[in-house]
C-alpha cells in the first residue's frame, strides 16, 4: 500500500493542508502540527531542502509546487491528494514588496495577487467540494494588519492582503451550511525570512520606526502558530468570518 492509500484508510488522522510550508510561519506551523501524531500534514512549497529532516516525518507529505501556477493547482490535487478529505487548511504562502506606485506595472501587481490571493481562492474552490473536505473543517488565510491599515510603498501587498479579508467575509457565509469555518489572521511584523528581506530594503531609521510601531515588540512565528492551532481546533467551533489581529499592539495606535 502506498503512502496516500494508507492515509486514506486511516480515518482517525486529521488531514491538514498548509501552503508556504518551507519557510517562516508555515514551516513553524508544520513543525508544531506533526508533533501530534493524530495529524497528517500536507505541505505545499517550492524548495523542500529548506525543510531538513521534517521532510522524512511519517505524518508529513511534502508537495513541491509553485503556487504562481494557479491553473495547475487542481491537477496537483487530483494527482497527489485524490481521495484525501481535509479537516484544515492554512494559507501561509505570500510575497511582500516595497515599491513606489510609479514603478508598478499590471504584470507586477498580478504576480503578487497570483500568490497571495488567486492561489488561495483556487485552493478554497477545490476544498469547497465534499470529496476534498470534511464538514466542520477550518480554513484559515494569513492576511496582515497592513490589509486594513496600509503603509506607504506597499500598494500591491496591502491590496492583496485586503482582498483576502473579502474572501473570508463571503466564503464564511457560503460554507456555513456545512459548518465549515473560514477566518483570517492578520499579524503585525513577525521575525521571518520575509521580514528580513523587507528590512534589507530599508535604511536603519525606517527599520527602527517599524519595530517601534509594535508597543510590545515584533512577534515570533510561534505567537501566530498558537492562534492558528486554536482556530484549527474544535475549541473555535463558533468562530467564523473573522479577521483576528495579532500584532503586539500595532493596530491600536
């Protein structure tokens, strides 16, 4: 019996799909989820070498795939996840960019939306089918406080993260008949490789300014992962259609 067949026949396992599984919050989430042997995690990412020994864990399946190829996502499901019914989905994949509006082009905006938004919508479209999701499942999209508050030079990023909130508002109502919960989490600045890339684009003064905008400091991936785990659990059974900020006080200033 191959791996996928064995997972299909083990009805006790909670199957969870995570995008952006090779870095940042997504990677830490995978690490935490596979510690519970009652979970089987499917992780989508581009570079499996970043996972180290995680890739060999028996309750983890890595799916190498570039989510920019939105049109090929359904084939990924059919070929690698056929017959798997997911109890949870977390969209951690995303791209951030700091660029003045004068330098944006339609293709550049489209590339940001392809990864941050369009891939999420396509996965949710597929997961909305009963053959790919269980009733009372939990779907979580990682947005950002910048989806509501904005920041200069981040027109593409902020607008894409705001779009995810619209998806949550609509889809939470559409899937309520199956008691599927759809929520967003909006972190402030978290210590991830994406954040390091951002800080490299800024001078020291602006970096310190961003850090200072978080009254109790910038966060760590574990801070966000704890909230994700709560929303994946049955303890959040009455929470849907929400955007939960976790930002060290950034948004209340």
